[in-house]
DNA sequence: TATTGTTATACTCTATAACTATA
DNA sequence: TATAGTTATAGAGTATAACAATA
């Protein structure tokens, strides 16, 4: 097939660059706050937040890896750090002996509670300050379909094309 | 102590989570493409792109550091990698002997050209596919003020109070 | 045989501090 | 004294591959 457009139009470029810069600055500020307030990396915070959100306070390792981190070993590393810090506990799943269930502890919830207000403050002050309620609604409405589309689009070539002959 | 707003409202939460997820997935896809197409990290790509955009093909180290990376030593590290690969050249500035001017080479431009189409393809296919032209316009219009606001908001406690006259 | 998770390992990246040289 | 950049170093994070155990 013919080449895709070799470039983005100016409007797209503007949106793309703004998105990159905004999220980069936001991420940086958030990471600093998390580090200061609770000595947590962003990934660790995401893991705790996911566990805290869950009705049971638990998730399977694989589910966490799919949602937050991109490799299993990476999650094992982070989970063992969190466990060492007493913020989570790991136990074999009751229903499937292969699985490991990660559960947030009281200490984990406490840390989450201690860190969250500052987190919210940063996000409010940096991201939402210049946006009206309607703006925020619009933004959410724009991003939702993008997220759904990304979720449903298999990361081309992400799936291990382990075929030896392949390009 | 009086708590700050303990939480974001549901609309804000939705926008925030969508933003985080969208940019996370996008970043991941882009990084993979850059790695495959040109063995470039995202930071390295950003540096080359900035240099390629410049009319002179050059920037001072400090200007690059301010725009892309957050520490000078980090930039020195990346610049030396790029120089080793023949993609940029470093030379003392003519006007200020303290400064170093980084300039993209022909090889650097060639690599950029080889990598860009795939980059555009990923961004188009992932980010812009589900958005109409008006959507993109709206998105850009929403993010621009946020970016400006973030730029003008000193990262609380980030800057080691290097402010000259100020506080 | 496929899936879940861990381990060992190697590598990339980043930041801090000490240092040099120029303004 | 302040600024620009480099170096040394140390630490965090990530991914790949080999492995063990269960389905």
C-alpha cells in the first residue's frame, strides 16, 4: 500500500507536542511529590492505587502486570520491593495454584492515604487549574475513545514475532 | 491539620486516568518503533528532532537540557552517545567559550528521516485515528493553556531556589 | 503443552557531587 | 561569584532468558 502521510498536519502536530509536553511535565511533578511524600516511585504508586481500589484489596500478579508494567519480571521486582516495605503481601491463589495474589496491607493503605492528598494537589494545580469544568468534561470525552482504541489495537509487532525467518 | 481536597471529582478523575493511560500506551508504542527503526531511545529522538528543527541544526547544551532532559549530566551522557554514533557533533561556542554547541550531522538527519515516517504512522494510527479534525483542534486548544500554565508554574521545591532576585 | 511467576543477569538511564574553565 | 559543561559514581528500573511449578 502507498505510504501513510509522511507528516502530521499543523493542528495534529500542535496537539501532539502539547500532549507530550503536558504529560511530561505532569509526570515529572507527580514523581517528585510521590518521592518526597512517601518515597514511592510512580509505578509503585500505581500498583498500590490499583490494589487500594480493588474491593478485595487484591489482584493477581498477571493482572497487575498487564495494567501497569510491561514485563512480568519487572512486576516481580516491584512487588518484592513493596513486600519488603510491608506495603503488600503475596500469597498463592486459592483457586489456581500457579497464580500469586497480591494484597495491600494496612500499612500500604496508610501510605496511600498519606500520599494521595499531595498527589491530588499537584494534579489539580498543574493540570486542572486552567481548565473549566466543561473543559475537563470535553477533555475526558476526547480521550476516552482514544484510550479504547489503543486498548483494542494490538501493539503492532509487540507480539513476539519469534518467527525466525521474519524481517 | 486541614486536609486539602481529598479527592478529584469523578469527571476530573476520568480525564486524569484517561490522560495517563493514553500517554502511557502511546509512549510505549513510540519507544518501540524508535528502537526498531533506528535504535533510538525516546530522549535521543527528541534531541535529534529538536536539532533537526533548528534553522542552524544546532543548540547549546543548556537549551537542550532545559527542553528535554532534566539534568545536565544526563544530557552530556546522551550527547556523547549520539556523538559516538556520528549523529551529532559538539564544538565550543564561538560567542561564549563556556558553552558547547551541539549540531546534527548529515547522518543524524538521515536517521531522523528514516525514523520519522514510522513515528508519524504510530501517532496517527494510535492517537489520531479515533479523532476528527475538529476533535484534534479542540484537544490542542485545551492542552495549550495547560502547557503554558505548567511552564510558568515553578515546580514547587524542584528548583533549588536558584532564583536570582526572587523569594 | 500452555500459563504463572521467579531468578539471574546485563544493560540503560538518571541524578548528585566534585571538578574545570570561562564570564 | 556565577555559569557551562564534564566526569565519576552510585542507584533505580527494565527486559530477556532460563527455570520451576501447576493447569
